[in-house]
């Protein structure tokens, strides 16, 4: 299973998102410190879930980081998160 597939599975299980987009941006960081050969180290995620309704942006970020704790401790060097409640998604 790829890192992106693990991220997808964990965010889906944790948040039952209405929308989930995972973009591997590792190619943009090739040659930089923390960017291993083979990629799968830098990701951008957009997750829209009812669970985020009424939560602060910081709390949403914390929830996503908790769900991806293992990935953030290992193969993922950088993660950009956009976590939205359904009424905020456009």
C-alpha cells in the first residue's frame, strides 16, 4: 500500500469525509532536505467532513495529525492540510 493510500484509508476511517483529495507534492521538493528518493514524503490534503462543524481550524488540524500520527513520524516529511466543515467547502 502506498503512503497516499494509507493516508486515504486513515482519513476515510477517522472522518467519513464528504470530500477527500490527496495530492503527492514530493516532486516539487526533489533534492531538498527531508525529501527522500522515491517521493511520497510531501502531501497536500483537503478533507471536508461534518465532524469538523463547530471546530476551530487548529482543532481540525490536530485531529488530522492524530489520524496520521504514524505517517508523520515516518515517511511523511511535510503535510499541508485544508480541513473544512461542509458549509465552508466551495
